[in-house]
C-alpha cells in the first residue's frame, strides 16, 4: 500500500504543477519523464500512465470534481482536488484493467481522513465522522448521478452511445462492490478513537453598533417635457445624386465620340484581303508576300505601359502578356496569309452561307423584339392591376384608422382621470413625510456634537504619532547619509587600469598563418576591395543584358500595337454594318398578342380612373417631368446596351476587337 501511496502522491504533485493555459501536455509529460529517471521502470510506467490519462480526460474529470465540491464537498479542502481527479480517473477508465482488488489497495493507501470523509451512497448524509465532509466515492458511484447529469455533461464532449457503453454502464456494474468497500472503510473510521476536545474559549460574536440611516425623501414627480416634432427625411436621400447622372452622360458622349473617330480613321482601309465570290477570277499581280520572322522571346518578366489608340488611358502589360499577344497576332497574320494564298489559287468562300445566316438572324431578331414588346406590355398590365389593389387597401386602411382614433380618444380620457387621482395621493404622502422629518432634526443635532468630540480626540493622537514617526525618519536618514559618504570615498580610491596592447606584435602561439592585428586589417581591406570590383563587373553585365532584352520587348510591343489598330478598324466596320442592318429591319411587328395586351391595359386604366373618381381615393402622385425624362433615358440606355450585347454575341471571331472596344 505504501508503494501505491507514494505513486499517487507523485502524480498529485505533478498535476498541481500543470497549468493548461501555459503548458503543453506533450512537453509537460516529457519533462516529467526526465525527472522520474531515478525511479524503477515499473513505478515510472505506473505514474506516467495515470498522469497522461488524467491530462487526456481532464475535461471529464473536471466536470465530476467541480460538481462534487459544489454539491457534497463544500467543506473539503481544495488541496485534495488532484487526489479526487486521480481516484475518478482510476474508477472510470482503469477499473476494468487494474481489477477491483488493486483499486481497493490504491484507495486504502491514502490517509483515512481523505478517502473516508462521509463514505455513504445515501443522499441524507454521512456517518459520525463524515458528517463534516461529503464522500467522493459515494458521489461518483451514485446511480442517480450517473444516470442523469454526469451522462448529460459527458455527452457534450463525446458521443452519447460511446459514453453510455464504455463508461456509464461499467460504473453501474461496479456499484455493489464499491458499496461494500465504502462500508468497510466506514467501519475502520468508526473504530478509531476520536481526538480529545480542546478547552479553548469560544468566541462570542457581538453585534456592530451601526448608525441607523435616515429615511430618504420622496422626490416630487416632475412633468414630462414635450419633445419637438422632428423634421421629415428629405426626398433627395432616396434619389441618385446629380453628379452620377452627369458622369453617365459624359461617359456616353465620350463613347460616341471615340466610335466616330475610329470610323473616320478606318475609311481609307485597303480591301485587298476581303473575300471574293466563287466565280470571280483571281486578282492580277498577286504574289505571296514573305512572312515576317517571329520575334525572339524574353524570359524575364517586366512591366511596360501601353496606350490604347482611342484615348490616353495607360494599360500596364508585363513581358509575358506582350509576348503572348504578339504570338497570337503572328498566328492570325499567318492564317490570313494562308487564306489569301488559297483564294489566289482558286478556292471558294462562304459568302452565300453567310448571307443566308444573316437573313435567319434578322428573322430571329424580329421575333425577339416582338417577344420583348409582349413582356413590356405584360409588365404594364400588372402595374395597372397593382394600382387597383392599392386603392382597395387604402380604403380599408382609412376605415381602420377612424376606428383606431375613436379607441385612442377614449383611452386618453381614462388615463387623464387616473393621473389626477395619483397626483392627489402623492401630495398627501409628501405632507406626511415632511411631518416625520421635523422630529428627526433634534436627534441629528446631538449626534453631531458627539462626533465632533470624538474627532478632536483622534486628531490629537494622530498628531503625537506623526511627531514620533518624523523623529525616527530623521535618525534613519542620517544613518543612510553616513553610509553613502563611506561608499563614495571607496569609489574615488585610485585603481590600476589594464595593460597596453601592441597591435603590430605577433602573438607567437606557434600557429600556421599567425599574424598581427594590423596585418589582418590590411588583408581584410584588400579582400573587400576585390569583392567590390567583382560586384561592379557583375552589375555591368546584368545592366547590359537588361537593355538588350528591353529593346527586343519594345520591338514586339510595336508589332502588337500595329496589329491591335488593324483589328480595331476591322471590328468597327463590322459593327457599323450590323447597326445598319438592324436599323433597316425597323420596329417589331404588332402581332395579336401585343394588340390583346394593349386592349386589356386600356380597360384596367379606365376601371382604375373610374374607381378613383367615385370613391374619392387620392390617385398616386404624378411623377415630375424631370424625373419622368430621367427614367425614360435610363430605359433607353438599358435597351441600347442589351441590343449591343446581343449583336456582339452574334459576331463571329471578334475576340481581340471586343477587348479593344471594352478598353
């Protein structure tokens, strides 16, 4: 038993030293293992097993031990907290592995007053000696605690099925054997002689002589101030700012101006690369042009600034982007040259198929515009129906408001009557309090006189104590000054300094390459100068390489700019052709669905105006001309943008031109 007692004490000592917020469990266990090297291997394994288990299941053990101190262990010392954790760990997680007999030996190895303080499973109370403290073993193995709150608290940390099968059920099975152990320990505790009672004098508490506080005066009720009516929120809060509209108009104007400038620049474009008809003879004098060589690649990534042809907005491109775009345009030029070669050789084109495709796209566009008109009219019809519904709701709200006003007036009258009664009762109560305060003034005067006399006596005593402390402080200050003067005299005594050192002298230790400090400094200076010259040469080589790569990159960038300008001109011409074809198509045709929706909208509008005239319902506030013009402009702008997006999606192979237009 002494063997287990020492092991448990060692575990308790290390658990008390562990701090969860500062210490790591792995590092703490390594430090403990290093400190236990002097013990036997068996004892080390036993201590480390218990200590690692207590740290691993610290959350579960803390739940049980904290609840024990709150419920049944209020009189137990906090120094036994680690002991209860160890006993709880052995009973819950190691009882099956250790065996009941070994568990009993571990429990009996502890002092009796720690383990047997009230060993009883009954909730009524412990035995004769144990009436001072609750029993931990009885608390832990109580079926009521295991089946209720212990199971619920542990289920918050681990799964409920795992907690019940592996921990709660084994504890319930061991409960009869633990009850027998508790009864045996109770018998051992009652058989021990009780210590003699001390005859010390019992302290009798006395009541404090406190001053009775005077009753507080009841304040007079104050009138509630009337708050001024707040100003309503201005309408400009919910409207877009004027600057935003101006920016939108400026943006559209700049866009239109850029398109006109681009078209004007593309008027004189050569048409040598345009496709011809199938039966048209090849052009005279057409020869294959030599293809320009590909530009060399630049490996290092650099950032250059590229200005678009439409405006002066800079676009930063790195080396990889410039080379990638240059290779793309080079491939396009090669493909175009191949196509021209095929046309010169007598190959055909797809002009008939493209014409048929344009006709079918025009038909689809007309159908889409008709469908869009139908959707717009349906939205207008739903708007009219919503206006009729709002009129009905407004009538219902007006009727409910009248009823609410009548009820409010009646409640206000009742509240005014009740307030008058409360003010009358409050005045009577204030008069009674004033009469009681008059009798208290005489007693307060006598109490003030007694307090003044006591204050004078205390002041005289404080003055005498202050004088004595001042004299003692002067003597202490004089003694300190003498010590300081002696220390300063010792500091000013002459001392011998260090010996002189000759930096040109060789130490003479007999080592290879031995030299003086001056020679070492000269060699270090020569080495630094050599390194500096090498760095300058390397820097000059790097600068020359960068300049060569930059020149190659500029040549590639010029080629990219020329290709972009050509692609932009061709894209602008295609866009003008699309706009011309779309304008020639005209407005969408009015089909039967559109006419039917217009008729229904007129009927709903007439019905709404009739209801407004008959029921005196205020019509919705008319929109200002300026606001109406702004809304119409926004709708037209959205419609133009949607048409532009649709036309761009229908254009074949206009990726680079689309990116140029977006820039």
